[in-house]
């Protein structure tokens, strides 16, 4: 009897942990999306006529790097979420 209860508790804990990991991955995706929007705003501001060309280039490079990191992180988060969702099922 005790073993059955222990097994149920362990199973519930594993499912809860997997769901929490998936939720954390979703939160990270939201953070990255928000950061991406901020980076896009900075890139648009840098396009202004009052900004000198060296600052424009620097901002464009930073924006490109930020976009690349955002895409990479979103891809990893999606894989991580899928891995944990597969464990739950």
C-alpha cells in the first residue's frame, strides 16, 4: 500500500516538474520577445536623421546580434518545452 502511494506521489511530482519546466520555457520566450521589441525600437530610433553614421552602424550590428540571440534562444526553449511535454504524455 505504501509503495503504491509513494509511486503516485513520485509520478505526480514528475508531471508537476515537467509542467513547471515548460512554463519556464514559455516565460523565457516572452522575455526574449519583449527584448526583441525593444531592440527593434532602438534600431528604428537609430535610423533618425540626427544620428551620425557610426552610431547607425553600431546600432545595426547590435540589433542583428540581439535578433540572432533571440531566435537561437526561442529555438532552444521550444525544444526544451517539447522534451518536457513528451515526458508528461
